[in-house]
C-alpha cells in the first residue's frame, strides 16, 4: 500500500527502499515521487521490484527518482548484490556530503572574515578623510547606522541596507585630495575654494569605481552622488529626483543630519530644533521628501544611534 509506505518512512529511518509499482490506492511511481520531494529523504535510494517489463514503465521509474529497476521473477543473489552496491554508493555520497558541508562551513567563515576585513578597511579609509578635516571617526559610524535605518525604512532588503551601511563611511574619502587650507578653513569658503571642495566627490568616485566588489561599487555611487539634491541644484551632475541613486539620497540625509549636529572647524553644533526646521524646509529641495517623512516618523531610532555613538567631547 503506497500510503502505508509513506507512513513507515515518516516514522522510521531507512537506508534503502524496495518498492513495488502496482499497489492499491497509490502506485509506486507516485510514492517514489513523494519520497524524493521530501528534503529529509530525497537522497534515499529506491529500487523498484516489479512485474512490469516494458520500456515505458522503466523510463517512468527512473523519472520518478528510482536508482534501480529489477523485474520479477528476480534472482535473490542478484538483488542482494544490487542492494549492497547502492548501500555502498549511499555511504560514499554521505561521506562526501560531510566533506562538502565541512568545506562550505569553512568557506562561510572565511568569506565572513573577508567581509569583516573589507568593512574595517573601508571604515579606516573613511575615517582618514574625516580626520584630515578634523572630524571624529564616530561621524562615519553614525552616518553608517543612520543610512542603514533609512535603507530599511525605505523598503530595501536587509542585505542592501547592510551594504549601504558598510559603504557609506567612504562618502567623503575624496577629501584626501583637498588641500588642508580649504578643508580646515575657519569660515565660509569663497567661490573658487568651493569649486575645489566640490571635486572631492569625483576624486572619491575615481578612487573607488574600478572595483567589482559590491561594497566598493556601492561606495563609489555614494561618494559621487551624496551631494546631489532632489531639486537638481546639487553637484557634480545636477541630478534631480529619483535620477539620484537611492544610495546617494539616503547618505545625503544621514550625512547632513549628523554634520549639523556636530562641531566643525567652521561652526558649532546646531540645536535639534534648528536642524529639524532646516530638514523640513529642505524636503523636496535638498532631500527626498519620502526619506524626510520616514526620518521624522522614526526619530527615536535615530536618537538611539546618536546616543550609542556619541562623541566623547559632545554634550548633546
């Protein structure tokens, strides 16, 4: 009985199944297909023993997932020899699967180590740009976590949100190519100085664009587009609206929110109410209005990040 066959397999552990084709209620082909669909016994060897000798029955048996096909009347010694062969094959496959599983586990650990190393290198390089402009390395940590929050709130998958968080510390890496006299000037930049400052986005992009690694490709996009503005008045390309990559739009908001709330060589940190007023006023101008809405709907989460990565010298 085909149903009884499945009950037995569900209740017990077997090394091999000998299965008839012609059975009441459910034939052997159907039973075999159900066995092979079950992830816990899809590798269970099945040998059909049947009086059906036509070629179509043989083909259907193997299509159903059988490993062998023995016709009645059968020779007991031959059947036992086939059983031993398939048990040896199964034992060998199981041993090889253990080797593969162990290798995959080691590869997964190695891959994670590579990712962690990439993250450390990216964070360190990102911090170099901030250090040159006398900004704390915690700025890039906060921008990373703000970016992760915004990415998840905007509906991006966790993998992509993590990618943005890992890549965003590189948003200002191009500052390594900006002279100290401009980078650390106390006061407003003049028109010529500002044109030089704006080149940090293309410098950063040129540094990163050659890699095929997802993290660095994401970082290149962020470096190039995090100063574009929703209304098209940003730089370097004057992109407008959703023509700006979502990575750039997210990092732009995360960067400005943190920069305004932090002391810089050219300014003191703003009060929260002043920051919020500017963000609301710049919704649809500088910033993607949907991201602004998400930001204000989840302020507690952003405050939590700011508290976790507070600058030691900060009182806010």
